[in-house]
């Protein structure tokens, strides 16, 4: 399969060829999974890590027996929130849009008082509590300035909050405001 067409289909939310995954219940993914939520969840839609098919997760030493996966269409179908933080890369405000992180976690059946470890494709894995994610109104951004975020840039998903709206983060230099915000987000471990 041509990787460019695979990723373009994933970002456009188009249903394309998908490798078969064990189904734990009737919840299905229409396109390639972009986000996998594991750990203390009650609404899985796939089975355990497959060390052959889940290469990046296996190389980053992840393990799980069940997971909830989300494709672009599932995330885009959730109520979106727009934020406009000043980004460290150009020191300018940009609009980011996507569902609240807590909405995504609720869809996975995560408990309200859990800790999260959010993992980016490069292995960066900051931890935050769901309570803190709720307080800061973290989103799982799917769009930057009105366009889907590509893999190889800051996307296709970015967990972040509007750091300009909170005095404790706004007081920091812009280069230090997003330490809890992994771009290239692909995995969340929910720890009860």
C-alpha cells in the first residue's frame, strides 16, 4: 500500500483499506486508527497489542489487552472546540480545533479521576491527570488554521490547551508553555 495514499485517506476521514483488527464489541472504526486509548477503559473496540502489526507501539514498549481506537472521522464527528494559542514555532496565535480530550476519554470509557500518559510518535510522553486536562480544557486538535494537520508536521493529532488563557502558563516564555502538549499524538494510556 502506498503510504501517502494511506495517510491522505486517514486525514480526509475516507474509508479505505484497513488491516483487520480483533473486535471486542460492535463499535467499529471506518478508517485507519489515528489514536489508540488503552489502560483503564470500559469501551474498547479492539483487542490486544499485536507486536507484528503494531510496530511503533511495540518498539516504544507499550502493552495492552484491549483498546479503543479512533479514526479521523470519529474524532471529527465529535463536537469541536476552537482555541487560539500563541505557538512557540513562530510566536504567533493560530487557531486549533478538535474535540475536548475529556470527550474522547469519555467515549473510551475512562474513569473521571485517572492519570493520563499521552504519547507522541517520537516517543515523547507527558503525564497529566484527567482533572487537570478538564481544568485546562485540553483538546485533541485535528485542524490547524482550518486545515487538517499532516503527519510530518504537528499532526495529525495534537493534545494541547490555550496556554494564553491561563495566567500560570502565560507567565512562562512561549517556548515553555507546551511541555504537557504532545504533537503527533497517537496513544493515551489511562491509569486508574
